[in-house]
C-alpha cells in the first residue's frame, strides 16, 4: 500500500512508520516521483548517494535534505545545480566556491550568484566577467543596479588592483 502511495505522490512518504522511511525501495520510489520528500527519509537514506542523486535530479532543491557529506559531493551538487541553480544555497561552503559548480548554477539560474560563499570568486574579475557574459547574470545585474557601467577587462583589473577596491553585490 505504501509503495503504491509514494509512486503516485512522493509526499506520501511523510506518513508511514520510521521503518518504512528507512526502506530504500520505498524512498527511491518517492524521490523519483518528487525529490523534495527526501526530507522524510531516514538519516541513513539521506546519506545514500543513489537515493540523493535521484532526488536532486528530480528536484535540485532536495539537496537541502541530503546529509552534510553529500552536500560536499561534487557529483551530487552538480546534478542539483544543473536541475535548479538555486540549489547552490544548500551545497557545502567548499563547493559554493567551486568555479565549475558555480558556473553551472548561475547558468541555470542567475540568482545563484548570491550563494557563492566567499568573496574569492566574486573578487576574481576574470571569473566575474565570464559570469557576466551569461544572459541570466546580465538580467540579474540590471535588476540589482539598474544603472550598469561597462568597463573593459583592463579597466576592471586596474580598479581591482587599487587598495580597498573589491567587487560586491
């Protein structure tokens, strides 16, 4: 009965016993239907790479309910941000600063830029200018500033070399 319920709607995983929330087949069926019910899975299954991967591929925001270990797994986080760029918010701090993962997240959703954990990538002018070449970031810049000043790479690098200057959003 529980298997049929979670196959119809993954959210049915909220109601069975703890024993059934620790059953890999039931949880896998639930997260394949909708990734977010990973929140109701046992801690053991929130740390199961196959189950979490299936969940984030279905809905990247399911990363929020993954174990800390899997929030630091590049394969899991990349799958999550490719599905929903905003999932970068739930990645480990280390992966929030991984250039490849950040680029994938921002390409999927420009607002993911806000979840870069450290100023290191934001202050890397070439990286930021590469991000700025994506349509999503250009739209985000227009929303945030409304009055963009366009600089050449050389002008921006010269500005960044002056004491006290850094890029911030």
